[in-house]
């Protein structure tokens, strides 16, 4: 008896089984064509029966309101059923809902638990999210080493966002020794996938010359790639390049264009810089009202520089009615974030009693916060308070210390004050050579419009010169010529 017909039947049966679509494939197809009613018909009975994939699907439909009214509580319930069966995607989605407080009170600890369950199964996005929680310290103790480990797991699977974040950690030296070469390597992996944030980061490395020779043209090229994807931070950075004339001819109009694009997307730095351009009339007609509008948008996002700028506008009555109380409020917001210029400005308000009760003790407190960050003007003012005995016992030695710190940064007022201290022997032994040198430096660094002040400094220098020999004057001039300022700390 021939067995050929039987084999033929068997082959036919196998072929039919191979080509028949599974319920899951039918549900996916219905979702793709937007037939959510058909998808629901397939999914719901299987979800009730306990099939994890269907439970996940039903949760997803409730989450997005596809074929059913949007209902986070129902989404959470179905995700949980699938998650309890070990479905990694459902575990991840549960983490999302706990982190965002959707259908359940926000709970970072629960979010981290569910992310970890999915991450332990190799789910890359969960690995990235768990790493992010270790960076922020939400739901887990802040731990950069753990963050790095989880980012690496996701990055090794090709997750571009994880690759970018790994680059950020190497650049900043978080959880690992700072290593620009490694940062560049991970940024490049992410840029190979078209990640806009990484393109922007690579541009910043070229702009700063970190791990690569400084190259403004390369920086521009990478910023433009990110800009082509509408990445707001890159739009802001491109504006900075046009403002500074780095890699392109300086062009304030173009700078304004790019700042505005970033600002319109809600980028706080773009909003601040656009406000600054309106305040200074660079690239646009000067308009204090517009400056205030953009400063406020950035300040409302807790941008400290914008908060300080808004304080300046209220203090000067530019674009708003002059209001020292409002100025002090905005200075304080920025000062509380550690912004040194605002700390100085708030201290100055306590000195003058404008917007706050006059209080030299408070002034000293805020000046000290600013000088801790190396802010030269605050160093000078602190020296002045010691020299005059305002809020502290008069102490010429301390005055000289603070005047010198500011003078070393090239602050002309402090250089003049230090010249006076040497000329009079206050806080230091009298030294006409030192006095002459500091007066010379101060006179050379005056600002336009302060010619009268410069002339007074020169007069002081001439008075001490009368007490000096020709050789002493020549030596003081030589020292002044060779003097170099100490770089100011970055804010």
C-alpha cells in the first residue's frame, strides 16, 4: 500500500497550521488598521481566560482609550494581571503608571520595583528607566554606579537614550572617572541611531574641545543635525554660536531666530537669551516689555539667571513699574538656587534697605554666599564692609583680604581700594610701590563713561609717585605690565 497520499495529507495539514493566524496576530492586525472594536472582541475573552499577552493588550487599550473609554484604573488592573504572570512589558507599564501616578497614587518605590522586574528580564527601556531612578534618587537611593550599570545594560542592547545617558555620565564623571573619550564613544553610538540629544551633546564636545580638538565647524554640523529634528537645546546652542561668532560670522539676527525657536518650544535657556536680546537690543529693536515677558517665562521654569534678570528689571523699572519688593523676591528665588550674582544683589538690597528692611547682618550673609563662589563684586563689597565696620567690627586686615581676592580677578574698584590700603598702611605695611601698581591696574580697567573715576585713581597714583624714586616707579610699572588676572570661577 502506498503511503504517499498520507504524507500528502500530513504536509497539507502542517501547511494549514503554519499559515493560520494566531489570535494575537489577529489582534495586532486589528490594532494596526485601527479596528479597535475587532481587537477588543479578540482580546477581552482571552484576557478573562488568563492569557498574559491578552491581559497586557487589554490594559493597553484601557490606557489609551482604544475601543473602550480611557480608564487608568482598569489599565492598571489588567497590566497587573499580566505582570503577575511575568510579562515584562506589563511590568514596565506598571512602573510607568506608578511613576506618573496614573490610576494609582504616585509611588516611586513601586515604580522602581516594577521596572526592576522587567529590567531583570532584559527589557531595555525598563533598564534605562531604572538607571534614571538611580540618578535622581527617586524610589531608590541615589547611586550613580548603579545608574551606570543599568544604563550600560540597556545601551548594550542598542537603546540610544541609554547610550546618550551613559555618555553624559562619563562626561560628568558620575559613577565612573571622568572620561571624555568614553563619553564621545557612547554619544557616537547614539548619533548613529539619529538620537538628537546625542547629536547636540557631540556638538557641545566639539565646541568646548572636550576629548576632541576644539572645532566650531564640527560643533555647528552636529548642532544642525539635532536642529533638523527640532531639538530645542540645539536650537539654543546654535543661537549661542551666532551670538558669539563661533564657526559662523557673528549675527545677532540669526541668534534671535534660533533663540526664538528654542523659546517657543519652552526651552528656558532660549527664553532667557531671547529676553536678553530684547533687553540689549541685539538682533531686535530694544523692547524692555518683551524682555520681561521672556525672562518671566524662563523664571517660571526656575531658571536662576532669568529670575535674577527679572529682579534687575523690577529694580530699574525697565518694562515694568519700578518695584523693589518684587526685585527682592526674584533675587531671593535665584539666590536660593545658589546663583552668586543674585546673592550679591540681594545682599546689596539689605545694605540699601530697598525692598527689604536695612540689615547689614543679612547683607553680610548673602555677600558671603556669593564670595564662596568667587564672585568678585561681592568680594569687594565684603571688603568694604570690613573697612567701614558695617555689620562687623572694623577690620582692615579682613578688608585687604577680600579686596585682594577681587583685585586678583581684575575688578577695578577692588584694585583701587587695595591701592588705597597700601598707600595708607591700612591692614598691610605701607608700600607705595604696591599702591602705585594697583592704582595703575585700576586706571587701565575703567569702564567707558567713568573717566572721572579713572582720573581720581590716576590722581591717587600720582600722589604716591611723589613719594617714590624713579627706580621704584619703573619697578611698579613693570609689575603692573606683567600682571595677569586670576580666571573668575564659572557660575
